[in-house]
């Protein structure tokens, strides 16, 4: 991997981390286009640069995070299912699932269909949780169960948690913001686990690439978060579902070897 490739991957990560279109899936597909071999470092890079995007959320929501202890209880409860599954299946996810374009495209395609179907079913009601503070501990736990599905590349952590929030009775903005905030413990844990497993294998050049990826994804994610919050005021998630389906089909025809 060279510096330009690291910058491009950082931009892709920053744009896609909080949109329901799968950042991991886009990173896998971008690496495929750029002909970047799926080495252990590249897989670690794709995980660790997500920290930059997570720091963007911390930067935007730090007041809420510091002042709201009850919110952290909900986030930790929601994080538990992914923590258990992630620790149990870490090696399988990294060795088998991560970097597999076929699995990624299948997940992108069917995830898009699910997004569209849910939008036709979902009806926002007055009693639904209006803010993240209104989400109950029970709702938080089930949103966390939805998030655990996203260990499969292409599913999208954002899509899984947003859909989980809507399904459990949260309004759009509450579901989206809870998804943003739940990313903090989830991705900190995922990146921390990967660092513990692989920190001794990074060369000085690889550390520079990681820094480039981190900084790049941070600034791009700031813009992506603000975009999504504005977008959902007047739009549904159907465009994201259509995008996922089209992307999956195009990449399947062009990239997957016959």
C-alpha cells in the first residue's frame, strides 16, 4: 500500500462509516479496485482507520457523552452482544470474512433489499423514542443484537443499528444518533483488539500510513455525519438501499472473477 492508496481508503472510510452502506464493504471493494493485496496489515489498516471516524463523533457529541451517564449505560448494554460475538469469532472474521468480495457483495445486495422493505413497513408514531435519551435499556440491548450481525462485511454496522433502532420503536434521528454513539465503544474495542493482536508487526512506514488514514477519515467523517443528519429530515433510507443493490450488481459483473 502506498500513500495515495491510504488517502483514498481514508476518504472512503470517512464517507461510508456512518452511512447505511457498509464502510468495511466499501474498503474491501476499493482495495480490490486499487489492486491492494489483502495482507494482515491492510486488514488491520481497514479496521484501525475507523478510529478516525469514531473520533469525529466524539468531537461532535462530546458534551452529550460527558454529561449523560445514563446514555453510557445504554451504549454499554447495546455493545455487549457485539463484544461477545466479536471476541468469539475474531479470528474467523479476520481470516475468512474480512477481505472476501463475494461475501461482501451478497451482504450489500440483500442488505439493500432489507432497507427498502423496512422503509415501506415502518411508520413513525408519536410514542416512538424521539431522542437517544428516550431509548430504553431493553431497546438498547436489541439494537445491540442487530449490530452484532454487522461482523459480516457488507452488512453495515450503521445500517444494522439504524434498522434495529427503527424496528424497536425509535424515530429516525434518535436511531441515527444512537448508531453514531454506539460506534464509539464498538469500534474502539475492535481497533483495540486488533492493535493488541498485531501491534508488534507494524513497520515505521506502516505507522505513517495508519496516521494518514486516521486523520483523513476523521475530517471526512465530520462532513458525512452532518450530511446524514440533514438528509434524514426530508428523506427515507430507500436511496441507500437502491445504491447498495446497484453497487453489488455492478461489482459482481465487473470484479468477481468468473
